[in-house]
């Protein structure tokens, strides 16, 4: 909507003034507004790279704090049993019937859907996830079932930028 409004304003300036200097100034103003709008997205999170090379962050699952590591190789968000329990997920109803490969080897996981998963200002609802049995993993993984919902994510040498849709 903002882009359309800016384009209309620029076109109006061209028609109304016809003066090349004024048109150039209007174009610079519009470009500046667009840069400001795109670089200051209210739905963006920056994550610094840890000493071990990982991108770790603090998420909230159904309002409960959960440390997570971003894992683009994980098809899904994967939670430890302990985190799932702390988040009040219905562990007694889960069926561990999904084969998964973890850093510690193969195990079974259970499918579930997270009502709400928040990373800073990025909030997604009804996020598919897996839970592994007690003691099978040490870290929660923020996988592609969350990352695919974002407008974009970008890895730089020392940081990761997550951008949600406006």
C-alpha cells in the first residue's frame, strides 16, 4: 500500500511540475522513504553468531521461554521433552512414531502443533513441531516449519536476520 502511494506521488510530481530538478528531488525523497521503510521493519529479529558458530536465541512457546538453536537442516521445529513439558504440551497423548536423525543418533519423535511460537516480534501460530523422548536431545531446534513462514532470512558471517511479513 505504501509503495503504491509513493509511486502515485512520484507520478503526480512528474505530471504537475515537469521540472527535471524537482522530479529528481521527488525521486530521491521517495527512494529515501522506501529505504527507511524496508530497513526498519517492525517484524525483524537479528541473531548474533555464538562462539561455537551456532545462532542461538530465546523463543517463547505458548508464552514459556525456550532456548533454541536455528537449524536450517531440520525440517521441523524440534523440542526436547523437558521444554515441551515446561510449555504445558500434552505429552501423555503423544505417539512417538516419527523416525528422526539427531546429532546423538537416531530416535523417534512425536508430532504436535504449537499454538504459538514467538521469536522476538515474530509470532507464528499453529506451527508443526516434533518432540523427542526424555534425554534424547539437549537443545531445541528452530527448524524450517517456522523459518518457511517468514518473508526472508539471511545469514551473514556474524549474524542472522529473520524478517516476518509486515
